[in-house]
């Protein structure tokens, strides 16, 4: 298993899988170093009695579907609370993990009918972006009734209130909360498209949150100096 991080902090541990098919140019995970671990090693480390919850993230854990699904099921059977992040890349991975995950985190980028926008934000061409959005839709259907948080990085110039509202409308009935994260406010972001510092400002983020809130029960904005729920 290729991992960027294996964080055994108690009580909330986390791991980050290496590799993501989207290869977004603004994502630090695309350039991150990784270390190889055996599945048994990771299971043993995370089975520690002092660990209560494990966040399984990345990049895209579904790229390691076989090992990641065994890991999730084993840790869950040992009483760990599992939070699993995905971009929706592999709906079969959702089927393999369902019942062993306490909360899914779905990384979204565009409305489901905006393959052109998805392609602009990733390294996928438009046809592949359309396939990916079909998989996201299937993933959402599979996750219906589960606890799901959607996350959206707000890259200035790519989002306005109308687009965020369309994304929220697609998510309505499928997710219980949406987190909007200010671009460059976490170490996960690399300077991109001339944006060198955290943006947009809090008031712009709040406008976007209000647009999303028309369709979703809970919307959070997070950035440098603010963390608010609408
Ligand atoms: S931003 Fe998300 S979808 Fe893009 S490369 Fe990073 S983990 Fe993958």
C-alpha cells in the first residue's frame, strides 16, 4: 500500500493514500512522496486500543480499492469509527465498504452536468470528465441514506453563487452537509492560476454558503481566520 501519511495519533488517527486519477495541478497530493506499507502493518498500527477513529483519505483511496476495503472492514470490525474520503472514482469501492463506514466524505468540483468545468479543474479530458461525473452520480445513489459530507475547494475565478447553488442542488437529498474551503488555506493547495495566497475573502465565501444553504441542511465555510456554519 502506498501511503503519503500514516498518522497514529490517539484517539483520532488518519492515513492518506497516494495517487489520484484526477491529477489536479493545484493539489499538493500530486507531488507528495509516499512510503510502501503492507496491509498487515497498517491494520496492526491502527488497531491500537487508544485509537477511536480513523480518517481514511488521500488523494483517492479507491485507487487501492482491494487493500483499502479490507482495511476499512477490518478496522470497523475492531470497533474503530471510520471516515472515508472519495472523489467517487470507483462506485464498486463504495459497495465494498458500505456498512463499515460511519461517514463518507465526497470531494466534489462541479455540477453533475458540467464536464467541461470538471475537465478544466482536473487533468481529465472532457470525455473522461463526463465518465467521472457519471460515476459520481452512481456513487451518490449508492450512498443515499448514509452519512455523507461533501467538500468543495473554492478556487477564485472558478466559482460564483450560481454555480455553487447548482452543485448544492445536485447534492440535495444525498448529503447532510457541505464544506466550502477557501483555496490556499490548507497545506493541501498549491499556488495555481496566479492565486498565491488564501482567497476568496470570508464575505464572498459566506455568499456562496448562503446560495448552497437553499438546498442543504448545513453548510460550513472554512478558511484562514474563519470557520462558520450557515
Ligand atoms: S484535488 Fe482531489 S481530485 Fe484533485 S488530485 Fe487532489 S485529491 Fe485528486
